[in-house]
């Protein structure tokens, strides 16, 4: 029996990047990080209140998602979000980013609201 694997747009564009533009994507991610400002909580921010966008390979990405995928060879589907362990959505520090389902992300926010602190980061 053939297994049918559905790739959504998000996966397809990362497959293509990892296959053909891996080096450039990595360099782009590292230069974005290098251009950021480190805060006293260890976050790296880009100096905009809005989420930083990146254009790469003719497409637009949220910078933190771009950085996570480029540095971790990740190919997440639309149903996976890149989570901020620091709860700072403008942060692009790869150490503060992890992948999770949309469900996980909600639970994270609830835990954060309930406890006010993310113990993983202490
Ligand atoms: Zn952070």
C-alpha cells in the first residue's frame, strides 16, 4: 500500500529551502540574530514592536519561524507553531524557540498566565 503524505504550503516551502537554499537560509538567520539587540532577560529583539518579517526565496516569513526552521532543519506543517519559551513574541533568540502544536501553545499561555513565570528559563 502506498502511503500518501500530504504536504501543506509551509512544509513544501521548507522542503525546497532545505533542499536548495540551506546555506543561504542559515546565513540569513544568523545575520538577523547578529543584528538584534540582547535584552537583560536574554531575549534577542529586533527593535520593532511588531513581529519582524523576513523575505527569503521570494516568500515572506515571520523572522522567528524562519530562524527556527533554518537553524534546526525543521519542516513544520501549518499545524505546528514555533513557540516562545520566553513569551516575548518579538524575540528571535533560537535558544528561546521551540516547536509545538497549536494546542501546546495555548497550554503554554495558560500556564504562563497562571504562574507568571516559565520555570524552564530560570
Ligand atoms: Zn526570548
